[in-house]
C-alpha cells in the first residue's frame, strides 16, 4: 500500500508469478483522487466533438447497440519499477512503485471504434479524449481526470469501453461502471469511471495529458514544467522483472527456479528473455510462455544452480523488433520516475 487516500497499491511480486490472468483482488490500483461512486442506473456516457451524430448512452443502451468483445490485455503504470530509479537519485513526491504496478485481465465491453463509427467520426479529428469525474488530489491542479490517445489508436479494434473484468462486473476501484482499456499503452490512458468521449483536433489539454506523464530532462523541475514539456508517454516500453524468488530472500543452495514476467507494449511481442548470474557477462536463455492474446505479458522461468553464499540475478528481455532493455537505471533517471525498463536485478543468499 503506497496510499490509502487516494488508493494506490501493488501486489507483492510473488503474487503475480505464474498467473497469465491476474485475480481481481491482486490487480494493482493506481488513482489520483478519491474513487467516485457512480450509480449505474443514472450514469450516462456522452460522445461528442467532431462527430456527425453525438450520442448520449446508458450502460444498457451501450450493451444493446454494439457487439460485445473481449480482449486479454496487460495494463502497466508509467511509474512501474520507479523504486529502481529512486536508488539512483531521490524522486520527491512520487510513490516508489516496485515491479507489481502491472497486471493482466480479460476485459469485456464494446470497441471504441464501433461507437465512433456509429457517431460519424469526422475527418480532422486526430485525437480522442476521455473525461472522468475523479478529481486530482496528488499535486497539480484540482481538476477532473482527463487524457487522450491518437485517433489511429482509438479506432484500432483492441481499444475497448469495458464494463467487465475477468468475467465479472468491473469493480468500483477499477472504474465501474465503464472504463477505457487501451492495450499496449501506459495505464494512465485507460481512463476509469468514463463519462465523456470527445473527438477533437488536438490532444487533451488536461493536466495528466499535457503536463503529467511526460519524461522530463534530468535537470528539469517538475514543479515548474508546463504543458508540452518533455516527452509524452504512450506505448509501454519493453520491460521485464523477476517475481520469484524475492529480493533479499534466503534459499537453500542448489537448483532454484527463477520466474518473472516480460512485456512489450504497443503491437510488439517479447522474443527472448535472458538471465545472468554474473551481472551480464554471460547469459542463459529462459523458457518463455506464449502470450494469452496479442496484448498480454509473457511469463518466463529458468532453473539456476545457485551456490552457497550471495548470488545476484539479472534479467533482460528482447522484443520482436530486436530491441533490448537498457542496462542501468542511472541512464534512465528522470524527475518524475517514469518508464524504468532497465535490467531487473535481485540478490539472494543461499545456505546449505
């Protein structure tokens, strides 16, 4: 638990190990304000902006009008593994997320593309913006949460307006009655408690699109950063982490199975995972599960023969473009602590 109000929590790494689908009570929670309690009976979705036929839909109307779809997708917070960056240099005011700010679910809803086509999306609408009622309480202006994605992503078939998660009604803390699910992109773009979808020429002007969730230069002051500064985060960077054994764990010497996850955002897949016992001088290739769909993480495992004493275990992944994770967190440090996808490292101690 990083905060109770607003609720921000991640599972211990071992709770994610070996599970292609994350149980609802294990799925990480990331919020910027108090969780709003919306009445599904009176809730309405407004679809407006650069459209021929703006819409106002109840949940029942949404379900009755459009075909139901299910997508298995991993969501990952942009601050996942921030704790590794804080070991390089302090990041004041930001939660030290470990490797558990990522989870995978089976999401059910309707394609955003179908809704926009029904509303008559006009040429020139380059971005689709999302607005929710939860008000920011964690730095920055007190305004409702908002964000956007380019229309090319919004109209791809995998982006959903979802009302169910793992075959059950969407839990309140995960966005009930309706949320956006943008597979392959940082979790901040999968807006919860969705109330408005707007087709527009420019990206959302909301704080969490224009100012936050941007990688600033190391010398920048986040307190004075303005709209458009830094690099806007979208597709998730290639990442991997060790889930079991845990960092600092004491084990028996001999064969030990090491397991974890690897994930390549956007439309990439993980091609290979390597594990090292000598900080990258030599590597052994881990066994890699097939993903449960095109937008899901992959779990990996490798049995290592660990000697008595201290052992440092390192993991890196490669994706289908031939890209690999960068070696050190010090090369990635930024003032908000986003997008740490450096090699993951743990230390264990083995006895007889």
